[in-house]
């Protein structure tokens, strides 16, 4: 089960985006925008965060802007961006925007987060049949509201929580529940780290991820959105994502510092 979502079309013309970017070079306000301060919920030591941060830096670079990224806890990040001490957030979903309507969501999305249902190879689960899911229990990491919401929507008979990602997959391996719901990349990384061999995963949800901006930076939204759209339409966005994923894996394999 997955959701097929299309990019929204920005209203502004490409000409406007180009003129705005060119104006950065001569505007007296340029120095005030030399560095954009963004927050991230994840660090560059996990693949999904590394790729998202790298993409965002490249998107802003094409707007003539440098980006600094600071990792913060979720609640702190919201406060810092909402109150304007930080300029925006690297990666958040639609539900986050609905819960914080003062923040500016940059359209279109620039990456997708894939949520997997992980299970033991011996467990047969039909994710297209809700009656079958009612026969199975699920596990999630405590506090990950999106995964909790998804587990309830799918209709599992019981939902248990683990205090950490490591705990989630150790509990799955011990048979404490039938399915573990988690981000695909982070989940696979943890499974490999723990050396668990009998766990498989299947995508059950794909969520579009957006850059969010503080209200004070709302004028940047159409410009950054225009760059994302152009990169997407040309296929360059997908190429860059693939490049940064390979880069992350090469550095991880060589034990090169990722931050």
C-alpha cells in the first residue's frame, strides 16, 4: 500500500524566479541573507537526514544562499522557527504544517519518506486486506506520532510501543509483536547494525517532505519552490538524491565522518 502524490504547481512564473535570484547579487539586502539558519530533527549520520540536508543545501545554493543546519529536538525546533530565531526547517510533513499554520510550507515537496512494515520472514502479512491485519499486532517507537497514526489506520489488533529504535527491532526479533512500523532507511540501518538476519520490510506509506520557513522568510518560498520544481521537472532532483545516497553509503563504508 502506498500513496501516489503529485507535485503542486507554484503560481509564480519561472521568469520571476530567475529575476529574483539574479537580484541577490546586487541587492543591498544580500548580506543579511548570506547564511540561512535551518533546523533538522535528524543529523547527517543517518542516510535519510544526510540526503535531505544535502538536497536542501544544494537547492539554496542554486538560489545564491548558504545554509547552516542545526540539529534540534522536535519541540525546540518548532519554537525556534515559529518565533523567528531560526529561518526554517529542513524536513517536515503535511501534518506538521497543519499543526503549525503560521509556518510557511514550500511547495512542492523535494523528497519522500518511505515507511516500512518490518516482520520476520516466517510471518505472512497481507497489507491489502484489513481483515488480515486485525489478526496481527504492531510495534512502534514511542513518540513517533505518524507511525502511531498509521498503525491505527491500518487496523492492527494491538499496538505496542518501544522506547527506542533498537528496542523496537529487538522486540520484533523476539516475537513480541508481528510487525514493526518505521522509516525504511532508519529501520534498515538499525537491522544491519544489530545483525538481525531474518527480518524483511515492505513499503506501506510514502510521505511527501517539505522545507518549512519562518513567517519572516515567506518571500523565499516561491523562489525555493521554483527551484525545486525545475529540478524535479528536469529529473535533476532524482539524480541528486541518488548521488547523495551513494555518497552517504561510500562514506559510511569507509568510516569517514559524515558531519
